């Protein structure tokens, strides 16, 4: 299957778990969804079944892995293929200390040849999933205008056709991972330059896109796709409600209420298997972002969903309170 990456939700640790992805899939049937990063050693030595579990409704879904050992990455890729992922993406962008000590993530921007060996091993191991790369434009004192084209050239020479570029550098010392998502300046022009120089490659832009229209603007200006992280999580309706149109698919645009009710059977099934409601509702807090009632929706869920034994009725209560506020606001 060839994947359309015109819009994707970025991999985000602790956020884009399978419950979050199911929610996003209900809002957009087409947007490509990425898992949280899982390291190759964690997959190989850990509870792979749990780490790889996803719902078939999530397709198209991409597994993001981290590592710098070609053999381990090959094994992890094979495991991802066996689990049914449509794409396996390697993380060359994450700057956290934990990641650097394992010599993977953003620090690999300094070792394009090693990355090339890694992706070669992954491509050889893949039994169907497309192999892609998510990277930064450079790290520390590197000059992105020199480093990024060279990195893309070296890695694409091994057959990689699709890159998602977080359009800012990462500082490996002195900035927290959170600061590394905001402080280094964005350079969208460089990402566009890469696309102009390498029209044969699929170039997806990431970083700082705040609205659906901002994403569409980058695509209209020549890029192959936009990958959105934080705003897709905090305000999923803004980014995803109209997203299917970008794929040329005419889906009915859902309301938050329809999305919430659509989640009920999934949540009930999770509860029936011993799960807790707040494991899912924590990803749903932004469904009314920017609308009247956003606060009461969030507050009711936050207050009630963690109580032992809480079930779907918590969502019903929060929804009724929110819709009532919206009705009153309309009548005013
Ligand atoms: C909570 C959180 C966790 C993240 N985890 C990952 C990750 O596991 N892998 C990765 O490549 N990037 C990760 N990122 C970075 C995002 O994928 C994305 O590159 C970044 O947030 C910039 O995009 P945005 O401005 O649209 O949020 C994470 C970001 C956040 C906010």
C-alpha cells in the first residue's frame, strides 16, 4: 500500500498511544497516525505485544522506532511489519538525555553514514511497511544549510523516499526536550529548498504549525505534507475535522458530540477488559477547545474520570453540561 502523507499526527511520547490514535481516527478517516517512539531494545527485550498493540481501525498507522544499531533496528522493523504497521519510521529528532546516552535520536544528525546503515537494514528487513525518517535540520553548532542537504542525500542514497523534517535545530546540551520544541528558530524556507532541490523525494514539514490552514499553506506552497504535533493533540477538531478533504475524500465533518458518542463502544470495551476510563478521557480534553463549554468539559472529565469505578456515564455528564452551556450561550 502506498501511504498518502499529506497530513499526519506526529509521534508524541505519552500522548499518541493507541487510545489517542483511535480518537483521532474517528475524527479523520485518512490522516496518517504515528505511534509514540518505542526503542528497538525495548521492543526486542520488553513486552512487544503490549508495545505494538493497535486497533485495526487505526490504519494507516506508522510505528516510530528509535535506535542506532542496524541489527536491532532490523529486528524491530520485522516485528513492526508482523504486527501489521503500514510504515516504520526512525526517530532522528528526539533530543532528550535518555535518548542521547543510547546514541540515537537527534544526535544522529551528526552521523548520516550510520543512519544510512540503519535505514538500509530496516529496508532489507521490511516485509511490507514503508521505511521513513523523521529528522531535525541540524543540531548544536551545525549549519543546517550544509548539514540537512548532505544528510538527506546520504540517507536517500540508500532508498529512503520520505522524510518528515522538524524545521528547527535541536540543542543537545542546555535545553530541555520541551524547550527544544520551541526555542530554536523554525526555518521553513530550508525545508522548501530541500523539496525544490530534490523533487523526487517526499518532504513533509513539521514544527510550529498552529492551524489547519497553516498546514494547507505549506502544502499549497509545494511540500508533500504537513505533520502536526501539539495542536493536533490539544485541539484535534481544528486539525483533523476537515482533514479528509486534503486527501480528496469527501467525509462528513463530525461534531465533538458525534466523536464523543463514537468513542463510547471503544471505551466500554476497554473497561470490560479491565481498563480505566481516564486512560482514554485524558486524550479527549481538547475536543471543545476554543468553543463555549471547553472549560466545563475539561473540568468535569478531570474531576470525575479518575474516580475508581468511573465509566462512560462520566462522559455523558460532561457532555450534557457542555451542551447545556452552549445552548444557553446561543439563546443569550
Ligand atoms: C509530548 C511530546 C512527545 C514527543 N515525543 C516524540 C517522539 O516520541 N518522537 C518524535 O519523533 N518526536 C516526538 N515529539 C516531537 C513531535 O513529534 C514534533 O516533532 C514536535 O512537537 C514539533 O511539532 P509541533 O510544533 O506540531 O508540535 C514529541 C513532542 C511532544 C509535545
